[in-house]
């Protein structure tokens, strides 16, 4: 379900052993989206955090172990993906958006 | 203040785009967002390098604020429209500063940068030039800012609103989930505080919920809106957003922002802390 695609930003400089990282890339028709937002929703679907996507469609969150949903909003489209995060093992996911 | 006065929408901004007395100001958590594109005519404020004192933990003083606004070309009688990413998180923080230093006409663009961008409206990389002004700030207001002694005394007395995420409130995280986990010495929340995460006041597109929805949100969480209210978060910016919702949109007079927030309170020696939901 998750961690299949290595698309997120480099974890260089991050203490990955200590942090619970959820990161990845947002794509539309297979191509990275250059403008938009990634939102992190908790197990109950409540908003926890939001970051703008990088010019190459990437995002990163520091969370806690558990089940989360990454929801992507881009002009004219949205999409989401459920991920399971663990401390010490960054989740690297891909979220596809469609109109 | 009222909702009609404090909030403007995109069509208002477009209709007033040629007015030199209307100044758009972008304030982002990610200060590089402005370089990638901003609303035509907007100037940038850097919440960290320009709104914080470089040495002590405090925000800029009256003279620094005057110098800053003068250099940005903002005059006392200008209408300042603030906007930014992440539901106007840092733009609301700047709004609180402008209010604190007595700017007469300051507003937020509802939905901020996100809605503007998602709606496919124009962004530009052109940086406008505005002639410097001689800005005069008022003495900082104390009726909208809470300090630690007042917060400690408020336990069990005033309504404390903790606007952080449930994980930060319960003590499982020390910082918002998109930032590295660091800062205060202890995790948890101020006893008697109710947890209403700041972003619950906004819809997915970043616009504020209606006044009826806002009243219901705080009522259901057990906050008595007729009492004095102090809002706090980690460093005082998310709670400035909640302050805006309560003080400006719902027009409640007795609302303060505790900008010392959890990074101060959670590092104080000997103060009571509660953990858990």
C-alpha cells in the first residue's frame, strides 16, 4: 500500500531514527505536480498539518507512528492515500490526483 | 471588528488591484513561496527575520515595526490585505501584529494563497516597488496579548483554548506534524484547557467557516464564549489564527493570544501540566 515508490525529498540531514517521517510525491497522469498542497489527516480524518508542494511535487511530514491519510489538493484536482507510519522507517509514498 | 470588515475575498482583491492605498502583503511559513509567485502587487513580510526580534525572544518593538512598515512602503492610512499559505496561518499572525500596533484598516484574504492558487488565479514573480513611507505605530495593545503570569492565574478561571493538534495536546508530539519534533522541555497542555485545533475554523480550501459554525464548534467543545478567553499553541501563530476567528469574526472582545505558548509554558519550572486527551 505504501512505500512502494521512492519519490519524496532526500532525508539527508534528518534524524530518521528519531523521527516518524511521512513523505512522498504528488502526481497527475504519472507526472509530478508542481503546484499544490499536501494535507495530513489523522485516523479520524481530522486535519493535522498542511505543506505546499515543492516545484517537483514533493512533501514531507513529521508525525507519530500510526495510520494517516495524505490528501493532495492541486488546481482542479485532488486525491488521497492512506499510509502507515513507523518511527525510524520513513514512509515514501505517491499520491495520485484526478479531477 | 466584524466579519465584513476583517475578511475580503478574491473578487474584492481583483476589483481593488489598481488602488495604490490598498497594499497586499504575503506572509508565509515557507518564506520562499513568494519567490515562486505571488498575487500581483503584493509585497512580502518574512515572519521570522522581519517580525521577530533578532536577539531576544519577542516580536519586533514599536520602533522596529515602524521602520519595517516604512521600508515596505505601507502608510498608516493604507488598507492592508494580508494573505499566506496554510489557511492564512502566518498571515493571521501578522494580522495580530498589525492590530497590536494599532493599524486602522487591516484585513485577511479569505482562503489565502491556497484558495487563490487552487482557483487558478494569476500569480506573478514581479516584485513591486513602493516608495518608502514614515509609518507611526501606536504603543502595543495589551488587551489582545497574554503573558505567562496571566495564563497561570487563568487556570480554572478563564477559558483556555489550546489550538494545537490532538497529538500535541495529549503530549504525544511536541510540534506540528510537518516540523521536526523539538522545543519545549515537557509535553502536554495547560490544565483546564480545551483542545480545538486551529484549522477546524477553516474549510479545506482555507476559507473561514461561518459564524454559526464557529459558534457551534467552540460550544460543542465546552468553551463558554461569554468568558475571558486565552488562546495558545506552540509559538503563538496558530493561536493568532484562532484569535482572529474569535476576536475579529465572532467579534468577542475579551480574547487574548498567548504568544509565549507551549514553548514557554512547557519549559517553565514548577507549573502544572496535564497529559492525555
